[in-house]
């Protein structure tokens, strides 16, 4: 649909400004999601501009490259990048300033707050430009909670409506802040001091601001149906019975890996005199994954006579704690660095089943890990240690089997059963077909309907 056709329908939302903390060429889930969404918006006739910091979350393994990367980050630390860039989907990118730092919550919060202030300054400059350069709609995309707070301010500065793209079940996840670092081992001194009282005050303020931002938005985009339904109830505006415009666009973005179990030519299993199972986890080794549970499950299965060969591939703040736990247990566990999509295919071919794993936090029952869709499309059996909507999707689409989150005994029993009944590892193609339909048909239609509703 062209811009002219949109205007004929009374649809004036042709120029969209996205505020984000994460953008290409970084290669995380938020970045890949928005590369795909931007392409979709362009296909529907909209133009997209972006305000985001320069790439600064890339992890470099080579020491020489790491030193070079550090020098570049130091030069950019305060001055930012001023030139306009063009993104992979044809979007204009205006870069903000940012702060470097570690992977801890405090460092991340400081950086995100600094980026948010820099973003507001960039938006303020828009007011001085020609009217045809002013956006018709602002979309603030979360994660990076400060983005949700500055998006209403940016919209007010420019006199335009705004939308929040809510990738996770915020603000409910804030209620579980005391458990965020439980997978890291001993608490840091900052956490012990901050947790005595200041944290509760900050969380109360953040929760209030986030709810206010969502309630006053022209619409909200979510990644799971259950989260959308919850928001429909929670955000009923001021008791007036006005329905909230909520749209579900799942994280079914295209992935670089072209692996398909159906077309795999060779699968190499290890030789073993006992029943065994090759289990792969490829993704974030983070707070919300609680992967120590999977390591414990592998040891339980070993004691029950099944050798679970568990490979955890990825990066994240819990990696060191997981390595320490694995060394202490009698199980075959490898924790490997994050790898490219091409290299990941060999591990997909090796795996009997792939693990989707989340902590036992109620909000995560309304969050479907994007890796779930990738595994479905590849035709790989899923072992899901999840509850709620992700468990329901895996079971209903016959993409694998699920057990309750954070129940290592149940997960071990599942792996023992699969090792003894390998025919249960075969999955039909309907899950893969469903993912493709969600990407190519359902998501574009939902997004178009959502934007149409904003003009009514």
C-alpha cells in the first residue's frame, strides 16, 4: 500500500519515528525484530526513522580486535555519532550518545538513562526542522525501560501520538527484582546496599511511570497474546470503558540459519553404552533463563542411567556461575561461546532436542522466547521448561514436550523418557508451517489493522 493510498483512507501515519536502545548492526533479538518490522512498515507505505545509540553491545573474542573495539568505544563514549546512517531495511538512523560499562544492572541502568536523555535532545532538535520532517507517530520500543518514559515526553514535544512496543511482560517483571540476580551466585556489595530500601523506592517509581506511559499511549504492541489480553484489562482507561488498542506481533522474524531437520543430510551422535540424549540450548545465558536448573536436571538424569550431553551456547551474565556449577557436578556439560548462525547449524544437526527454558516467574508465562519459533521452523524437537503461553504453543503445535519451569526433577524425567522412547523426538511439520504463516500473513495483517485503528 502506498503513502497516497494511506492518505486517501484518512490514514496520516506515514512518517514513523522509532526510539530504541538497540539497533542494527547489533545482532540481538530486539535488533532483528525491528529490522523485520521496519521492512514490513516500508512495504505498507510508511517511512521509518530511528534514534538509537551506536553499536556498543557487540562482544569481541579476539584480543587485538577487543582492544581496537575498546579504543573506538572510548572515543565515542561522550561525543556519540552525529552523522545520519541508513539501516538494513532502508531506515534513517540518528545516533545518540551513550556510556560504556559492564553487564551489571547498575551499569546498564546508567547507560540506558544516559541514552534516554540523549534521545530527548535529538527529538527536541526535530522541532526546529521543517514541518514535513516531523513524524506522524513515535514508537518507543522496550527493553530499555527509560525508553518507555521518554517516549511520551518526545511525543508531547512534537505534538504527535505515540505507541509502546512492549517486548516483555513489564511492569510485572519488576515484582521479581529480588530474584533477578539469584543465578549469579553471591550478591555484589552494590546490590546488598541498594536492596536495603532504595531499590523498593526506585521500583515503585519506575512501575508507576511505566503504567502511566502504557495507559496514555495511542496503542501498545506486544509479542504474546496472553500479555495483550492482560493489558486490555489493566489499561482500561480511567474507567471509561475505552478499549486499549493492543496488537500482538510475535517474534517470528526471519533467522539467518537455514537449517531444517527435514533436509539435514547427516546427524552425528556420540557412541554410548547407556541410553543418551543430546540436548542443546542456544541463546542468552541470562537472569530470566535460570539455566542452573537444566544443569541440575542433566545430573539427575545421569544418576538415573541416562547420559545427557548438554551444550549451552551463548553469552550472558550467568555464564561464569553456570561454568562453576557444571564443574562441580558429575554430568557431561559444555558451555560454549555464542556462535554465528552458520556455525549453529552443526549443533542443530547434533541435537536430539533443544531446550527452551525460563525462570518460574509469573510474568514469563506471558512471554514466548523467540528461540521457540526458530526451533519450530527448523523442525527440532523442543524440551520446554516453561509455563503459560510458551508451554501451550509447544504442546498444541506438537513441537515438543514441556515440564513446569524450575523443576529439575521433572525435566530430568522428561529427558530419561525421551532417551528410552526416541520416536517421541519426531515432530510434524505443522509447527513450522504455523511460524511461516505468522511471519508472512498474520503479523503484517495485525500491524496494518493496528495502525489503521490509530487514525479512527
